[in-house]
C-alpha cells in the first residue's frame, strides 16, 4: 500500500469553478437578449400607427356597380352597358359572384362571352338582373321573372368517362434461365 500522505497536484483550477463561470456567462447573455427583445417590442408599441394606404377600401362597402366592374376586371370581361348589349335572346348563366340583392353574375347572351352584371343593371335591352343565389340568377323580362341555372357542363363539352378495364388475364411469371455451368479457368485442381 501507498502511504496516505501522498497527494496528486491539480494541473488546472477547480472544475466546479469553471462550470459556475460558464453558467454566469450564459445567464448574462440571456439577460441581455431579453432586454434587447423588451426594448424592441416597447419601441414598436410606443410608435404611432402606420397610415392607411390611400387606395384601401372597406370590405363589402363597394356599390353593386363597382362590384360588377371589379368582377369584370377579374374575369377579363367588360361590364355590360345598356347601349352595348345585344338584343334579348337566349341567356346562359356562367357564374355567380355574390348572392342576394347586392350580388352580380356572369351572364352570356346569344352565345357571346359572359359579362359581369350587377343586380339592378340591364343584361340586355328590356332585361334586368333582379337577384342572385347559389348557382342561380333571376332576370326580369317584360315584367315576368325567369330563373337562370348554372349548367353543370357547357353544351357540347364531352364528359370524361373512366377507362374500361376488362377482367384480368392470366399472369405468367418470367422465365428464368439457370446459369450455364462450364469449366472454371485459372485455378488448377490440387
């Protein structure tokens, strides 16, 4: 046995002391980070509100004619005017933009491209859009109301049919040829 008075000298400082200094440094960094975050949010809250852009509009505060104009721009069509509308004939509903008495609809007249029409505006001379609903619109022609329904598919459009699959035929596994066994070269027999 070794005598009990033999002690090893430590090469570095106290290991517990190094851990404490790292913890103090980390807590100091976290405190500075929290302070910076508090200052940044405080400046955001104290700063005055930003001004509203000049072209901002309230949602739902547009007039029906403006809604029809915006819908026409959205779908790439021109709004209907009473002078440019063709003679009243056959009408087709292409879509409803908003429902009720303040909505608008996309209506085609005599096979022409659809146009956005607001409720209360003329669709054609003598024909006025009176109301809209889900997949429906009501027009008034010479004092009588007519209902336009949204067609499920445009006329003449082919409906897709799923491919016809027959009964599965027999499945043959691929034929596998066994490897050819021949003389081995390069190794002499013992």
